[in-house]
C-alpha cells in the first residue's frame, strides 16, 4: 500500500496545493484518485454538464462488492482566496507554522478528505479491505451553484445500481474543539420575493395615492412576528429574516408605487417546505387586509415569487450510524459530541434521499476566511476518530 496516503498531513498538503477554486478541478480529484487507486479502489470520474454553467468534474470511488456499503461524501472545490496579500502564508502553499497547516480548504474540507483517506489506508493495512463496501462520493461543485455536483453524482451512481446503507459527510462541524458536534440533520430553507403594488402620487396628497412602503412594512412585519414556533426536541426555533427591502425612490415628494422585499426562512421539523410556504402566504394575505397602516384601503395587491429548489428539513434517526460515530468521537477525544441540526445547508440535504447521513469533520472556525488553517494535531486525531468509526460501523452493521 501507499504509505503516503496513511499520513493525513501529507494527503492534505497534496490537496491544498491543487488550486481547485470552484469550478476548477485544479488537480485535486486526480491527486485523490492517486491516493485511492493503490489502496484497491476503483475510481471513476464523472463530468456533469448543464447549459449555461461550467462543466464540473466529480469523482466516485469504491472498494468492495458486498454489503454493508458505507459512503464518505465531500467536496474538493474551495472558495476563492479573497485578498491574497492578507494571507500570512500562501493560500495554496500548505505551509506549516506554529503547529498549523495553512491553506484554502484546510478545514473546508480537504482536511476531512485527507483524514478519511488516511483512516482507510491504515485500516486496510491493519485488517485488509473493509468487510463490505466503502465508497468516496466527491464533488467539485459544493461551494458553487451545486447543480453539477452531489445531486447529479448521486443520480449517476444510483442509475448504475449503487446503493448505500449509510453516509458520513466530512464537512467541518465542530465550533471550537474536535469532538464538539456531530450534525444529524439540517433545517430546511425557503426564500421568496414579495412585490407590493401601490399607486404613485404626491406626498402631500396621499389619499390620492397608495404608498407601497406602507404595504411592504405591513407584510414584512407579519412575516417576522409572531414566531413560527418555539423549536423542537432536535431543532432550534424556525426563523425568518427579511434580507432586503428595495424601493429605490430618490424623490422626497413622491409616494412610490412599488416596493420589493426578499426573505429567507430556516425552518425545523414542525414544517415541510410546503406547509411553511402556505403559512407565509396565510400571513401575507391576513396582513394585506390589515388596515392599521393603510386605513380605509382595499386589500393590498402583492405578488410572491419563490426561489427555486427549497431545501427540505431532515433528521437522521439511524441509531447504528449515530452511535458508531458518536462512540468513536467519545472514545478518541473523551468528549460526548452534541448531536445538532444547527447551521446552514450542506450536500447532506441531497444524500438524505438515498441513505441515512451524518456529518463530522474538523473545527470550522477559519473556513472561508483569510488564513484558513488546521491544527496538525487535529488531523491526526480526526484520522483516529474516522478509523475507530470505520471499525465500529462495519462491525455493528454486520452484527
Ligand atoms: Zn464545505
């Protein structure tokens, strides 16, 4: 076997030195393939295409033909470096200083991939190939539009007969220290745009006009209050944020005819995308008839346009998957990880349609920042956690 791939530090340095800013492959998938093939994986590259969008390279690698089948999922693409001059060390240099490795993708999430490869390499060296099947589902389109990435790669693999029993996503999940947090679900997300139609007029003769600003304030107020819910056992309360209100009226003596507001709601498992959208429409219709800000007026005229592709809320309830990962984290770090559903969406929202999915990776503090970096000690610890998880999951799954 390749000794290099058993070393997460060497793996990560190799991956960081590939400038794979979305949509560029940057050599990262080729480098990953070169780590996996000597271990016995069959590696396939799948290029996804969509009109008007850059082609995206993705990778699927599998070892084994029997069940149970565990998937490790992630992405090798990274966000842009931002102000390169502000970096202490070159963003694609993988330099080590003060016990940390610097580079774009160090924690989000080339580090997670580097550790998982190392864990697999060590397990194969010690115990031979897994008692079942293990696959890597790695996209180059997570940080971008995510259209040519995990969604299409899952479809492509499923059409070829691939079936999985469980998935671990290696995104950075720990807020402060390795062992803080496993993600076992995610809130859903829906965005929309409201356009209010009033009647333009003179600010001194408002009775002849219908100020769209009064209307948009009434509608957005109704979206923000009262709270949608108080949270659930596994989820924080649903929350709606109005992200912009645009009127664009430069005159002081003109009442504007139109106002546009946009919003995003992160919702918990009390709701589905459909029911939360219905609740939003119910609130807007009630507010449109509310005369507090528009006394004596007929119901407000407005349109709502929903953003494409809502993210559906999900909660993973696979006890074996959660117990083997949580147990591995606690065995290695001595800390019981919090099982959480907080934070933004991830590609787990697509994977959950195929198999139970959880997420655990590095400490996320520097992700997307200048000087993204990872503690060298954490790379070794995460590798041991992943190794322990592999032993437990394959052991438990066959029990
Ligand atoms: Zn990521």
